[in-house]
């Protein structure tokens, strides 16, 4: 694949209800009234914007994933140090995919789970939950599935304060550590995630947990049949999706939202298609989060995905936020021990 795209190929297209020009997103520029200076200079020398080369928005995406997605149109934006957003419209499949690439080796980049306060109160949209996290939030997506009582179906923790008690797999993170996507095990009031433990009633001020279902990848391979036999309407049909995947070799967390329910344009993904995307991205572990009308991605304060509900982002019970916070660097850096292997079937709570 060429490492540049001609500006002339950058016809605008809609993302998140806004029409964008490819050159501005590829350049990582903030939205503004005119072209960035480097493009102006290029046009002055070359005589027109059509002659200018700009960075390819797919640069940095693993080649296997670039082939798998077969981008017909794409934009990219540097959201923060170590965080890149891309929107990719496939040329060969009815997929509109939003990718967040998070470089976890950057100590100032971290994660925070935002839930309802108090527990069980009215649901909130992802932008509303993200605003509650305060400054430093650069991106956010919806989190776990939930009940009619507005409770997360899986465990949730913010700063080590545990909520819920199930055995669903989780995304877990602590400052100074690599994230993990892992099975959990209860030992009394202690929740074990690999070699980590979180004790109910004894918050550690560090651990962030968000559950999902089902696990998509373990050791780079599908987890069972991805619920296709037991839940074909959920797993084998295309729906809007939200999911996370971890590439330990490059220390990248990939966050994916696939728009859906727009025939021929953005139909969503099956769970096998989603799992194969994470495998192509280099992830060894991946976890599906709530999808359908809940699927929402917010970047730099704006919703960039296209939620399938006509009213826009659906109120949910929690969200995973990505934050830029220098205080994360005060924690001694450490690499996590390998996660426990995920089972072929994760029991329902």
C-alpha cells in the first residue's frame, strides 16, 4: 500500500453527522476556517492542492488489518500523545469502522471507567458520562450490557471500588501497568484478575474494571464459536458493535466501534468478523462490549460514530474513557504478568 494519498482523492464524507475533508483529518489538524499552513505552502509551490501528497490515514494500521478492512475512504486524527483516531469506510464490505489506537507505552495515557452515581440512577449518554470524568478525557466509548434496573451485567470498578459480582470477563487497567482482558475468579470478597486482586470494601484507588461478553480472542484465537450456536441472532448477524483488543507486542490497545443498521453502507459486524478484525490488528486478547443502539464513540468532545438510534447516543450505565493525565506517570512503570486463559464459554451472571 502506498504511504501517501493524493489530496484529490480526499473527497469529503460524513462521520458523526459532520462533513469532513480528508486532508484536514489526515493532517491531524483541528477544525478551522482554512487549510493548515503546510498544505498552503504545498499548494503555493505545486500550483494546486491536487498535486500535494498528504500522509496516508492508514499509516500505522497493521498491513493485515488494512487488507481486511479494504479502506475505500479513511480519515485519521491525532487526538493526544499516543492516541490516534481513524474512521474507515470499507470498499468491499458494508462496514463503517471507527478505530482508536492507544499507545500504552505512553505513561500519561490511561483509562477510567465512568458509571452511574448513585448506582441504579437514570442512564446517561457516553458524552454525559465522559463530562463527569472531568478534564483530560480525550475519547470514550460505551461500556457493559445492563439490566432494566440500570445495573451493569458484569463487575465494574472505578478506583478499585467494586460493583457487582459475576464471572464475566473484564477489561482491567492500573496506572503503570499494561491493561489486560481476562477471566475473573472470586475468592470470598476478593476478585482475582490474573495476579491482581481487588477486595470488596477495600478500594485500592487504582484499579479500573469494565466487563463485557463474550470474549472474542484468547491467545490470538477465537474463544469457542463466539456464541454463534447458542445465540445466532446476536453473534452471527451483523449489528453495531463496540469492543476492545490488546496487542502486547506493540503495547497497543485497540478500541473499535462499528456503525450499523444502515443497509449497504454500515450494517455492523458479526462477532466472527469483529474477532477477525482484532486478530488482523495484532491483538491477542479481545472483548466484546455492549452494542446495538448503545454503540457510541466520542473523540475530542464530539460523537464521531453514528449511533443507530434515531435520537442519537443511547443512555447507558457506564463508559470507558481514555484520559491524558501526567499524574499517571508518577506510578512506577510495570508490565503485567500474563492474563489467565479465557474459557471457551463465559457463563451468564
